[in-house]
């Protein structure tokens, strides 16, 4: 998140992360923090679903962002998903590598 600190705990499954160019697979029990403004990537490249406890401080509109993404995944979201990047530019931003 662009303007929030993040604290993530992997509860089950695994997450692949790249934080400050360090590529790592985070397994259950892993807890890591990402300071605001730090470019990072996270994805699940495994077969098992991942469950995370993800906290952002300050939270701002993070929950609203994830609700919009969930609706998009279920096919109930906006007709133009690119609008999310504009509408939530205070919460999330893409970084070109």
C-alpha cells in the first residue's frame, strides 16, 4: 500500500514475495513487515490457497480496495477494472520495474 505500513502473517498456504528485490517464499507462521512506500510484490504461485492476516496502518481505504477486487474476481465488479487504479491511487499504486 502506498501510504500505509503493512504487517502480514501467513496463516496457511504460502506466499511468494519480492520486497526490496529479495525474493522469498513465506510459509505458515511467517510474519513480515513492509514499510509504507516500499515497492513490493506478493502472489500465491502454489496449488494450495493461502490465508493471511494482513494489517495496514493507517488502514485508510484498504478494506474498500479489497472488497472491490473481490467483486471483480466474482464478475460483479466494475465494467472497467482499470478505474480501480485511479479511484484508489491514495491506497494502491503500481510500480513499473
